[in-house]
C-alpha cells in the first residue's frame, strides 16, 4: 500500500502542474478576450465617427507600469501639442495619483501636469505644482523658469524678482536680463503714481543687476534730465554707445539734446567721432556728417559718408548721399533723376520694419521691451545693416 502511494505521488504532482498551467492559460485567455472585446469596441467608436470615446477607451486599456509610463507621458504631451489640454491633464493627473509609480516618475508627471495647466491658462494650479517642484534638484531650474513665466504673465513683478534672485548668480543671462526689466517695470509703476524717487531706486537696482540694461539707462537719464541734472543724465546715457551699440539710434537724440542744453558743442563733436570709430550705426554717422558739414563744408561730409558706405552700406546712408549730390548738381535733368532715385530709396525705407528681435527674428515698427513672439526681454532692437541703421 505504501509503495502504491509513492508511485502515485509523481502522477499527482504532474496532474497538479498540468491543472495549474491550464488555469493560467484560461486566465490569460479570458484577459485576452476581454482586451479583444474592448479593442473592437474602440474600433467601433472610430468607425462610428466617435474618436473621443475611442481614445478614452484606449487610454483606459493601457495599464500604468514602469514599461508603459513613457508611453503615457508621450501620449499626454501629444494631446497638449494638439491643443487637447483636457485629455493631457487627465492622463498626467492619472499618473500623479498612481501609488504604483516611483517618486521620481511622479514628480516628472507633475512637471508635465503643470505645463498642461499653463497651456490651459490655469495659472494658480500651475503655480502650486511648480512651487512644490522648485526645491527638487532634478526639476528646480525648469520649475523656477515656469514660475517666472507665470508671474510675468500675471504682472506680479515682486514675485518674479523673488524667483529670479533665488536662482543665484549662476542663472542664465536671459534671466538676468529679465530681472533688470522686472525692476524697470516697478519703476514704471512708480512713475504712474508720480513717485519719481521710488522709480529712481528701481532703475538703479536694474543697473546693479545688469549694467548693460539700456531701458534702465534711458529711464534714469530722463529722470535726471527732468530734475535738471544734465551731466548726470549724460553720464548714464553715453555708455549705451559702447554697451549696447544696436540701440545707439534710440539714445542719440537725447544725448544730442543734453549736450545742447549744456552748451557743449565740442563735447558732442568728440563724442560722435568716438562713436563713429566704434561702428555705432549710420544714425551716428549722419549726425557726425551734419556737424562736419557745418564746420568744414559739404565736401568733407560727403567724403566721410562715402567712406562709411564702403564699409557699411545702408539705405539711409545712400539717401543722404543722394541729398548731397542734389545740392551740388545744377542741371535740371540730373536733379530730376536724383529726385526720382531719392523717392525710390525713401519708399524702400518706409516699407521696411524698424525693429527686429535678436532672439527669434520677430519684426515690428514699434519698440517692445518684451518680445511678443518669444517672450524674451530686451532683445527687440533697431535693425542693423542695409535695411536698417
């Protein structure tokens, strides 16, 4: 009897193994059938022109685990790029709420969810998420940049300054430029309230952050000029020719006015001579040519301009050269030809944009401190080259 039991043990074990395998196969088969049914249900939605229901069903069919997490992320990002922000939010919220994913993956999903809220215009929700992530070493930089974008959009300049300063001295130059403009925004608000003393402080803070901030220098110079401090205004504004030569044409009229008020024509002439040697643009050259013509005659002014046009040809310079030629020509037919040529050049100058963003190429005929296209501060400047200054 005992021997018989020993003989039956292998048979019992084999039978148990067979039944176990069969049970697993049956469970897999049931699961496959269930997935197949849902899959065909999704196809029916697609064929019935109900893509929204089909997509929702396919999302539910995709289980969240370490192998499919990236698929969920990519799907959410795809929806966001397509403008289907509600679906992107749903996917990323689902990931954040899943206890089965790791903490690092959850924070990554939070970052994507915050960007979903940004696109949807839900800035308060986005702010809460990025505020939580700003102390995470892995996502700190991106979270703080997003917070800056939020405060910039909502015009909360004090909070924007706080975030930018928190990024430290190693922050990107674009953030440093932005910080100086945040102080300029506060200066503008102070001026709107008639508080020029507070505006003066904010402009000085802007220059402490970025000494090359032309906006702050222009603002300070105006305050000094309005207060009768002409030499101080000049000292603040003259460095723009060196620190930001692309904006020379913008500050030149004010500089000329300050020298005129001070009665320092020689100082203005020396300033222009130095600026021309630094390739500060055709506006500076034309102003220098005007003084040269007054002191040495039209021939010297024309020679100066011709030399500049050989090195840096511009339509504005060519227009002035035509003007010199018209003053010298006596023959009516030649003068008429020059008049026609001058008119054609003038038309070309008028149809060309005046300003261009150095970051994204956005063109405009109006000066913006914040580019409407790429949202970069201080990058829209007068166009240089043949069509510009």
